[in-house]
């Protein structure tokens, strides 16, 4: 599925400043506290009197970028195993306890991180603290259960990628676009790697990554902060630090020409995906790239939909997207699904034509302002959700510093039409793009092809 952070950055922003646990500062009716335990575990506690539920999230710097060649898929498989129990709480007991308390729990793995969360009543938050501290260090990893869960993940891969033509194209395009960076492999892992992952591989990864100094907590709601912090110190404080985790310093070699791949797969319609390497939010150009993506694909009145779908009527679906919140520079992408009888080359060229238009003629001030207004409105829409308040803090903390979030709206507001044109010329160029084409094959069964999935996967 699409990386969850892509949606968060487009729907919500908080306004706040730096503070430590001894001091607190209001954020849109909430108060945020921060403390780092002696073992390196950082904790954020959000006091929001208006919140009806509490949320507990624990984030680990253990996404798929931390894997190595031949062992892809460890991060996601470990997420599955985290629900298999400890000596104190048996298999699936974690979720049962949360459910009996009237709450819900889940988890997610991305290229950059893995996180676990629970939503429940404020007076039940102690359950999350106890349970998460327990499975940080006491996970049972039965060899037979591990191999069984590995088979589950392999089946998940078959269903999510190998039986989904467009996701398969996305996977192949990233593997071609990136030569040195671990963004080139899928979060779920390559099938050949999943087949050989052992219990010992998984155990070593768990013991090295699931440690206090490689994690942080965000708890929020109408909570008693002092009580919550006291419980966190009691449960997590005794867990020893793990080995020091060094940030990955990986440079992607310069791309010196267009790369193009073709995927033949059972499908109904041809599809094109074109990606360009672009910076993340640590670069000021990211704001103009966000606005550019909205100008191109911000609804039915945006350029791509209006041209390819409404006017030319050559595409069933088409658009562009960009996320600045990956931990490392990632991609800006454009895509399109051809209508029956239309050549995919015509769809691809029509997408590039919209980029060329912007390069040749600066977008109108009104068009750019509309895109900026859309981005800002989407941010404000979810600002009352304690869950997304917590997610936003965590997202930016994972990039490097939660206070980076304070720059976002100011950066968007400062974008000019000239900036939009400038980043289009700088990044969306032929020699820097990687293109994937889906060539449909006839179905082996009586049905005519595979249902096209127009959504993009960020994993």
C-alpha cells in the first residue's frame, strides 16, 4: 500500500516550537512534553483535553532500508512476529487484551520505519505501555511459528505484487531507478530472499534493532502526563541500551540517461509509470515540488486530468504524485492507464507534454495559489485528530527532528510560479527519469485479464 506518511504530510500540520520535558508549550489546544530516558528512549507526550481517545505509538528505526542484499523482507516479517507473544503474554494475547479494553491496535512497516500503535481510553493507556515494553525485549520466536509466518508473508507478496500488475511495475521501476540505495527493494522483500530467511536472521535483526536507543514513543490524548511518564520510566527504563545505531550514509550514483523497463503481465490495459529522483523536505525545493504535483494532479480541474481524461480522452486514469517525507531523497512520479484502443506511447507523451508546458510557460499565479490553498486546506482538515498529531510528530522525528514540521506551511506559502517552473526544469528531465511500461498479456482463464488497480504503492 502507499506509504502512510504520504497521506499524513498532505492532511495535517501542527504549529509548535522546541521544548523539553521541564517546559511545555501549547500546540493548537494541546501541550507537548518531551523527555529522553537514560537508555536513549525518547518520549513525546501530548496533552489534548479535547481528545476523546488516547493513542500510544512506538516507532523503531527498523524499516527496510536497514536490511541488506539477500535478506530483504526482514523488517516486515518481524512486524508479523511481534504479535506472536512473549513468556508473559501468549500468541495474539496482545491484541486480545487491547480489544477487551475497548481499544484497537495495529502496526505498519515502510522503507524508513516500523511502528506499532493502540487507540484506547485514556485510563487504559497503561496497558499499551506494559505490553509494548514487554515485547521490545521478550519476544518469543518459535522456529516453527517463524517459518509458518514466513509462508504467510510470501503469500501476501504473491497477492499484493505478483498478482497486481501496476504494483509490479512500480516495484520494477524503483529497482531500476536506484542502483545503490536500499530504496530499490520492496518493503515486503524479494520472494527469493523470503524463501531463505531463517529464524536466526530474524532474531539477530530483532535484538539489534528493537532497542530503546533506536526507538521513540508518542503518547497523546486527554492524559495525565506525569502519570504516563512515570509508567513509561518504570516499564521501559530498565531495558538496556543496544548497540549504537549509525545513520546510513548512502549516496546514489548520478543517472546519466533515461532508463526504461517493460513488464509483461496478465492485465486488461497498458500502463506507464515514469519516476524522477527528487529531494526530500530537507531541501527547500521540496515545497515547490509539492505545489507542482498539485498543479498537475490536484483533482479534476488539474492539468493532467483535464487534458488526458476530459479533453483528449486517452486515459482511464492518470496523475502525478510526490512525497517530501521520505527519510532520504526519493522520487516524483507520473502515471497513466490507457483506454482500450489507445497506445500507451500516446499516454506517456501526453504526460510529458504537460511537463513541457510548465517548462515553457510559467504557470499563472491563480493556478499556483489554488494548489497552495489545496495543500494548506488538506493540512488543516485533520488537525483535531490526536492520532495524526502523534503521527506527524513521529514522522518528522524519524526524518531527523520533529520541529521540521514547523517549516512546512511557511515553505508552501512562499512558493512562486517561477519556483514551480524552476523545479520542473531542474528535476523532471529526460536523462534523469526511469520509465516502466506494462504490456498486458491475455488471461489464462476465461476472464479477460486482470482488474487494473489505479492506486500506487509506496512500499
